[in-house]
C-alpha cells in the first residue's frame, strides 16, 4: 500500500515519465482532432491544413521528445532546445497577430501562455550554454521569477484558458480537446520545472540576479516626467487660447454696438432732412416712408447679425480644431522628448491666425 501511494505521488517528479506521457498525449490529441474533423465532413486538404496549423505545435514538441529518447537527441540536447525555443517564438508571434485579427479572451490568454512558456524555456534551457554567457542572461530582469513562479503562472493561465474554452464550446468534441490542451500545458510546464530543478541541483548558472525592480522604477520615473511636461504644455496652450477668445467676444460686442448706432443715426438724419426741406405738409406720407426705411434697415441689421454669428461660430470651430491639433503635437513632442518651446511657437502662430480672422471680420461689418 505504501509503495503504491509513493508511486502515485512521485510520478510527476520523474522526467522520463513526463516525457512518455507527453508523447502519448500528443498522439491522442492529434488522432482525436482528426477523427472529429472526418466526422464533420472535412476534406483531406482541410485535415492536412489543420495538422500543419493547429496541430503544428504538437507535432514539433512530439518530435522533440521522441528525439530525446534516442542517442542523437541526448548528444545534441542543446541544439534541440534552441530549435524548440525558436519554434515557440514563431508561435508566440502568430498568437500576437491573432489577437489583432480576432480580439477575445481565448486569443489573449493563448498569447499570455505562449509568452510565459518562451520566457520559461529561455531562462531554463539556455543555462550552461554560450548563449547564456554571451547575452548575459544571468542579469535578465525576468530572473526575478522563480521556478515555482513560472510553473504556477503557466498552469494558472492554462486553467483559465480551459474555463474559457469550456464556456464557449458547444460540442462534446470541443470539450475533450480543451481538456487535452490543458493537460499538455501542465505536463510541458512540469517538464521544464524538473529540468530547472536539475540545473539548480548541479549548480549550473544558479547564481542569477534580476533587476526587474530597477527597470520598473525607471519606467515609472520616465512616465511621471512625461506627464509633468504634458501638463505644463497644456496649461500654457490653454492660456494662449483664452486671450484670443476673449478678444473675439469683445470685437463682436463692439460690432453690434456700432450697428445699433448706425440705425439710430440713419433715423435721426432722415428726420432732420425732412424737417429742413419743409415736408411738414406731407407728414403722414413721410412717416410712412420713414417706417419703410426703418423696416428695411432692421432687415439689413438682422442679416448683418446672422453673418456675424456665422463667422463667430466658424472662428470658434477653427479655434477648437487648432486646440486638438496642438494637443496631438504636444503628445508627439513629449514622446520624442523635444522641447516644449516648439509647441509654444505653434500655439502663438495659431493665435496670430485668430487675430487676422478678427480683423477680416471688422472689415466685412464695415
């Protein structure tokens, strides 16, 4: 009884058993997926395409573990690891493109899993090789993650992806394949975990120092400085735009006052002209004419006010557009760390454009 319990507990700590389980699991997954494809009536070309796309990662990993069972694989173990890492890098890139093509939780979690597996592979299988020393991976910021940290992160992400697939799937076949995919992720992460333990036991490049905290602090400081620069530039630009808007409103009020004065002067001039010319006899007719002139003047005044309102609206829209353009320029300038003075020059130029527009309005009203 004790022996059975001991075997049942320690099977996942045996790299040879894990390797055999992975080979069997991959073969079962490929056969089941193709049998499901045949039942769904897919053609031979579609089945072959499915093997080369969806099952390509399983084929590559299966060939990798089969090679490890041979003398050739054991001799060129580091070379096989490099090929495996390059293949996972390519798969991660395709997952990244899939996120942009069809953004959903499934594709996003798949991308996260591939990214962490690549990091896990690089920081495990490159230890003890030239690549580890030449690229100084012993100082990689991702050394902050421990063996357990990588392993449990990959497993948790795999379980989350399984839950998403079980919710989204509508068939029994999809459920079975999702369970097999999750099992593969766990076993593959366990294999990497055991090799990391072996390297630590042999003390092969086990003294590693990560600088993840320094990088995060530097990034935070850079972001704070950029935000402060943006805030200062926005304050200066808003101050520049407040002055022309106020002057524009004052000019409009002056134009309206002049129009009212003009109507009053016309009325007074007509009345004085009539009295000087001695047209008291035809007073009623003259008053009628005056009323007609007043109505005509009022209509012209209304037309002038409408034109002024339209011009004011156009100028305000131009000002708002210039504000948005200046904001975009500020963002570009701050990201490339160019001085804020160039943004101020552009805002000053926009201010001069608004002043020229006000002058042209005064000429139109006159």
